[in-house]
């Protein structure tokens, strides 16, 4: 009877879990955190290894101080207590004590500061980089531009690839939940990579724990950091500054490949960019632009303005019924290019055709009935000048 009750309780608990959401076994994430992980991720750069060694060294010093201080304290309490006949000493000053509690902490600080300073100086040395990449944070994705070295000219956006059904609890979560992207950053192994960070809207931060790298991306400022991955693989990080409601949804994924594979990736990426380049002077139909715009909207706008166009009250305005969307074309083009208030500018992130397409899509969607219901890429190009 007792066993039957236990079995019934177990079944009821399992049923409750199933009703409240999906039950699944968590697995270690490739290039990310492991199940029940208590320590740092395995370092794959010299800086990350130095940081790990510093961590162990500082912990060892703190433990030694803890043992010494509390050991003396408890020894004194036990061996020199009043109940065994000891009387408290009465003295005003002690030169020996003054010297001891000045010299000992100074030595401890030096032992901690010397290796830490060496590592911090090395972290800031971004000179002689093989490849320089600009990482631009934006709500809520990353833009990458290869500025110098092999791959110069390559540019793309990297956004969360986790399906919304997983986020909304309508599907079981994958092993790389919220730490997977559609376009990872690709770099060659054993090459010094300089990352230049900035942002389009608010403060973000670019970081990958396995690299020992974390650098703020601040609007209007340029910061930099570097890494040199010593092992081929996939490594994951995230935005480390609270940047808005989708802060948890802008991961960083870096794919470290062999030099041969990197050269091939660069060639394929440039070929794809060339093939995808649109002629801004091409004349489109409303249907074709709207179809293209729907994809641009889903990739870049839906997080703030929602799939329904209703926006987020008090945070992001509705596009359904918007005076801007239903008004003059010039005003909407200017906002898309340059931004306004919380709305970032998309001049650097989207092409003329993409901006024209998403404007056309919004003007022909939901309840919107704009009189000028199409914007051609040439009009956006003219507005850039």
C-alpha cells in the first residue's frame, strides 16, 4: 500500500510537470555552460588561462588569510579565556603590532597586484592584430564588419536563432537554448583577432567566457579588445549589459575554424554578399516589395513593434494606424535611416532595398491604408545623401 501511494505521488508529480510545460533532460552545451558547472569554462586563449590562474591564486590567498585570522582568533578564545585563569593584557601601543599589520597586508596586496596587473596589461594590448572586426550592438542583435585582414569587406547581422515556440513554452527547449544564432562570427584558429565594439542605441557588452573577453559597446564610442583562440570549435557568450526587454535574446556565437576553412568561408561569404546585392535603381511592384519587407520586419522589427503591429504600450509605438506610417513617405524614410527616440537608425544595417521593402510592407499591412503605399529603393538612396 505504501509503495502504491509513492508510485501514485510520482505519477501525479510527473503529470503536473507535463501539464505545466515540457519535461526534458538538460545536456552540456557545446562551447557554453555545462550541466552543474561550478567553475569557469575551459579556457581556449592565453588570457582566459591567465584569468583562471589568477582566480585560483586569489582564492588560495583568501583561504590562507581566513585560516590564519580565524585560527588565531579561535586559539586565543580557547586557550586564553578567563575561565582558565587568564587575564586580559593592558597596553596602549605596540610598535611591533603596528609594523606587522602594515607590512603583512602590503605584502599580500603586492602578491595579488603583480600577476593581476600583468594580465590586465596583456588584455589591453590590441596591437599587431591579424584581423580586425567591428561588433556593433543593437536592440537586439549584433552586427559584424570585417575591417582589416583576411575577410575585409565581409559584413552581416547575427541574431537569435532559437525558435519563438521554445521561448514561449510551446516546444521543448534545445540544448543551445538562447545561445544560438543564425550567423555566427567566424575566425581562424591561432590568429590574433581584434574586436572593436560600439552600439547603435544603448549600452551593450560583447563577451565570450572561454576567451576571457568582455568589452562594453557604447553608443558614440569605440572600445576594443582581442583574443587568440588556440582550439578549433564553437564558443558562446551573450550581451553582458542590461539593454532592454530582449536583453537575454542577443547571444554571441564564435566559430573558430582552420585557416583553410576560414579562407573558404570568406570566399563563400563574399560571393553570397555579391549575389544578394540589390540594384537600388530597380523598380519594384508593391507585392514584391511587401513580400521582401515582411521578412525584413520579422528579422528586425517584430521584437519591438510585434507581429500585429500593435507595439508595446509605453515602450514602443504601434505601427498599425500610425500617423507616420500612413503619412508622408519622407518622414518614415528619415526615421528608418536616422532613428528617433528609442528607435535606432538602420542606415548602416539595412540596404536601400530592405528599408524600402519594410516601409512598403508596413504601409500595406494591418489596417494601414497609406495613399502612397510604395517606396522605391531609389527614394531611400536619395534620402541618404
